C-alpha cells in the first residue's frame, strides 16, 4: 500500500533571510497588515547582535512609513557645489531626513518583540530550495523550513556583467562623525554633493549632514567600478575639513561606510513561487542615486497584504514591481552617461540641482515622480547629451523592457 505523503514540520510560516533594513521592515509591515495570530515569522541573520550603529538612511520625506519616530534630523535646505559654483534649494514642506541605523533597529526590534516573531542570530543562510509546498533554508545551523521565504541576502557587488551593454558602477563611501569646539556647521542645510575635491579616482564628492552647529557626518563618496583603500576616503575628509573650516580642530567621534550597487542589470526578484528577493537583492536600490529607504517602505507596504492573503489561502504571493519601466529606462540612460562621460559627472549633477525645480527633482530621485516630472528632468538638465546617450544606450533600454 502506498503511504500518504507527509509534509515535514515547519519552523515558520515566513522565513526572512537577513534582518537588515528590508527584512525588519517587511516583518513590521506583516504585523501591521494583519498577520494571522497563528502565523510565525523567523528572521535569520549571520550577526550575533543586531545593530545599525555603522549606517545611516537618508531620504526626502515623500512617502509615509512606519519609522517616523526614528527620524532624528530634518534639513529644510540642501546644497550642491561644483568648484566655486553653489546651488541652494528647498521645497517646503519637503525636508531631507535622516534615520540613524541604531534608531531604526531599536524601533523595529521593539515593534517585533512579540511571540509570533523569532530570531535565529549567528546563523548564515547558504541557499534556499523551493520544494513546491514549502521552502527549505539550508543554513550553517541546519535545515529550516517555512511556507514562504524572503531573501534579503545581498548579491555580489563586483562581478562580470551579464551583458556587454550593462553598466556596473559602485557608490562607495566612508564617513566620519566629527565635532569641533567652535560652532561651524549650518544646521538648516545638508550638503548633498560638494565636488570641489580631487577627481583623480573618478566621480567624487563630499556629503555633509550637520547634526548641530558643532557636529556633522562628513562622507567621502565615489562613483567608480571598484572601492578604494581606506586612507583615500580619510584623506579626502580631512582635506575637505581643513579647506572648508581653516584653523578649526575636529575630533572624530565615529565612522561609517558602505558600498551600493549602481547597475543596469535586471534583478530576478521572484526566482520561484515561494521565494521572493527583497532589498538590494530585489532591486530596491535606485541605480542612479543609491537611495533605497523609501523604495523598501513602498514595497513592504504593498507586498505585506499579499503575503498575509497568501498565508490565509495557502498559496504564494507575487511581489509588486519596485519601479516602473519609465524610471528604469531613465536610470539606464543616466548610468550609461556616467560611464561614458565620467569627467562630466560633477557638472551634470550640478545642472540637475540648478535647473530642475527642487520638488520635481526630489520626487525624481526618490522614484515617486510623475511622467511630467521625468520630462521636466530630461528637458531642463543636460538634455542634448542625455538624448544622445539614449541612442547609445538602446541595448540597455531594450533589455529594460523585457
């Protein structure tokens, strides 16, 4: 007699590989979306302790999200410099916001301190297998099983492009929180890009977020194909401080850094019915700017109800698109332009902030713009050269439509 097939016991209903920005945001969104009382979430992360003390998320406040209480600073003005030229912009009521990593983690973990949410820390997810009616997560601590799996493990940052036309740049940065005895920083203004620094390694700018008149985060940021030695970033920060505030002594309080992909390669966000890639792995980082926080929040807001419905129905959840084909195409053109004309990068960014209405540009950079916004950006920026680049980037645009 044939024995009936028995499903193995499940460790969770939803397994989330990675407890970073995307994983924690999705877990919070699932609770907010009405996760069934009997459903369980398991977050698996290789870190022994969850902390975001070495990272910061910044964005224009254009989309409601669950972490408003984690915002510590808002700037009503933003500045871009290129040589001696400077543009200062504002777009009330839009502000530029900062959420420090430690505040995000604190708030998220507080929201997730419920019986239905568990953490497996110090455990690495090696690969995920869709078994048809459940997912097996093969980890450093053994096999875990769940009805659905969300994979936020970051993809390799440096790899050969899948297609000759693809652009694979990196936004890489190192920053220092510095403090001076003298009040030297403008607390109302965030410096988003100061290109009055060495361009010897490629597109390079300094990014400054003043926390108060004495304290600021100062980051040295590059758009190139590969990261650089640590001393390059540190020297750039110290040179900028000495030039911008001559004679002022600064104490370094802490450091942070990161590497963000700026790629035209398509992301396979739904590799199988029960596995969904989220965060960087799901293409949530805007390729042309590196912004991710709002994209993640929009995604989890739209995706969480689908997951809850799937759990109730016993099926699976199709992820929503992160951005529309129009913005994908514009990002491809812009990245192609930066790759082919890196020497024009500072001037191109400066023109964007100088010529495009600030509210329009904020929406464009945040992937919340309309068709009219996108047309305004194309018309008022470096339009002749970008139009030519659209012709050069035709293979990328054809891939983006697939």
